[in-house]
């Protein structure tokens, strides 16, 4: 039993499923590509993040620490990791990121983790059903290209904290009644940005689209 339930249990948790379909709307976009992500025990090859457009597909160079790197390759959503041995991954990453240009080289290292990350956008409205409030991935998903997912979740919680306090402590629903409408304005702005950045950086085989992306 609770006065308020805040669903912060992600896109596959029970909170979203507890909202009746008749009381909500859902919008979803599944992208025709995915990311093959690796974690490697090697220092970053540059101090900067690299987002790379390449005819073979997108690539991303990021970092976790001075000794651990996180890198991604655009692949088909049905990709089998067994088809991507370490040598093939490093070769593709180097080619897509521009290895050899201006003397820059991608430094390979032991790969400790591999995964395929699907790309999708999802928004549910309203982000409230009675005294159940949804926050973060329970209410909305963005592709990782724009790095907006965690920011949106924190923004939801920043709105919810005073709303829940007012509802429980003062039995007033002013902020709670505004929560979904206020949060969704930011959610849709970030959804639009993430969609735009994703479609700009991922070749889809269409030469017309490729020129627009470039």
C-alpha cells in the first residue's frame, strides 16, 4: 500500500503495463539499424568523442576512463555477435573512424564485452495514471545517439520530487496535475533531437539520403 507510486522501473517493468491502454497513447519508431557496442581495456585514442559518418555505417569513439574505452559500430538489428570476431571489429572501427588520416590511429586492445543495442524511440502519454507516475524509460525511450536518456530521467524526477511532496504532505495536486504536460514538452524536444541526430548519422543505403546526411 502506498499514497503514491513512481514507476522508475524501465521500459520492461510493471509500472507502464499497469496503465490501461484505454487511458493512454503511445508513439514508437523502430530504426532499421542497431549498434554493436564493445568495452575494451585500452586507453582512449583521443581526448574527444568521435561521431563518424561512413558509407559502411556509423561509428562512435567514446571513453569510460583512462584505461577503458567504449566504442560502437552500426550493424543490422539481427546481427549475430559470432560473426564479429575482435579483429573484424577493430578493423571496421579504424576504417570508419578515419584511422590513418592525418597520422591518427585507433589503438586496439582486449575486448571484454560485446552487445547489440537496438535503436528505437518511444513516448507514452500521459505519464500519470491516478497516483501512479511514470519517469525515465518507463515513459519514454530515445536512441542513444543524442545521449538524452539519462538527462530526461533526471529531469522527470526533478519535476516529480516537489509534486509528490506537495501531494503527500499538503494533499494538494497542483504540481502533480501539471507533471505529465510539463515533462512531455521536454521529452518531445529531446525525442526530436535524438531522431534528427540518429537519422543524420546512420547511412541507410539510399544515395539521396546519404547526400542529405553529408
